[in-house]
C-alpha cells in the first residue's frame, strides 16, 4: 500500500463481538471469471476476470461510463435488481459461485456488504439504531449490542465523535459522519467483503482522510473493493488496482490489473499510463 501524502498508523485488531446467524468469520477472497453484463440488449461489460485477494484493498479505476460501478454491484448480486439486467460468467466467494442455483441473494449480501456513493443512514433513527439496523434486517443476533455498537463505530472511525449522543438522529450528523455511520452499519454484521462505491466523492478533505484511514485499518480484517476516480486516493488506500476502460460504442473491459505500485509507476499498457497520469478521463 502506498502512503503518498497521508501516513496511516495501523491499530491492533481486537476480537470481534460474537454474533449468531452472521457470516462465517474472517475476510474472503472474491474472484470474477469472464463476467459479461447487459442492460436490455446493451452489453456494458465484457470478459471481466479479476481476483480480489482476502484482507487487501482493491481499487477499481477508470473513466466514467466504463462499468466500474456496474461490476461492483455484480459482486453482491445487486445488478439483478434492475429488471432489464442480465449477466454471464461467475463470481466466486472463497471459491463458491454466488450466482449458483439455490444461493439466496440475501445471504450473499450479508457476506458482501455495500457502502454507496451518497450516505444513506435512516435519518429519523438514532445513531445506535442505525448501527444495529443491519442485524435486524438480516436476522443476525447479538448478545451484547452495546459492545457491538461501540466496536462498529470505532472500526468506522466515528466512536469518539458520537459516543455521548448515541440516541441522537443519524440524519443530524454531517455528511462525512453519515458516511462513516453507514460504514459502521455495514461492519456491524461482520461481512467478509465490503464494497465501496466512491464513498468520498461528495465529502470534504477532512472527512475523506478519516474514511481513508478507516479503509486502511479495516483492510486487514475485511476484503475491500473500492471504486474511485481519485488517483491519489487509489494510491493511498489500495494494495491492488484494476483499470477499466470502454471504447466508443464498446463495452467496458479490464485493461490491466496488478499491484498498485506497478499500475502507477510501471504499467504494461500505454492507456493505463495515460489515464493514471491525467491525460484523459
């Protein structure tokens, strides 16, 4: 991981609060194999094969419209929520296809959480209840909810700011705090993978820094896949990068992927070099 501009200090991981009915413990590897995706008869992704290692951060980079966010949604079966959507290929979570017959989307999304571009806490619900909301929706039980709330907010870098007002509405927080509350809500169910779709795009530099620090810390416990248009952010937070690109009237493809240092300093494809150096996009 490259610590350009910002230096992060790892904090020792504590044992997670015990849950009943949640995902199996620990980070999991994700891998896509020859993914093709359509909206109606329009092919938007083709031949996307990508390995996202466990306990590491993978950044998806590339210009707008090249299929990064679509690919992210495919990774936890949100793509299929669009009525006209279809896909081919496989997505393997620790070697098992999440689209296999008999695999319930709800169980997949319990193991593979998602943080969206725009913060979406339940505005009238308290901070505490926001953190616990995912457990109720997923049918996960916890014997010590207070400890889980504290731990989840700590992992999201928000505990110190809100510990004295847990009964206040989540909607009263600032934009950056709301995003970290959403991260805490996702972490509360202890997923194996956390997907993040441009989580800092609407935030100020201070909030962005805090969320990047959270990513750096949880990346040792959870597999993280993040979409970002910020090249400096990709360098700061990720271990691996995948560069997506779509030619005019052509579907998006992965042009190149590999260790972040390699992608930014010695890419094998000239288009990757041009993109990471700001020549287009």
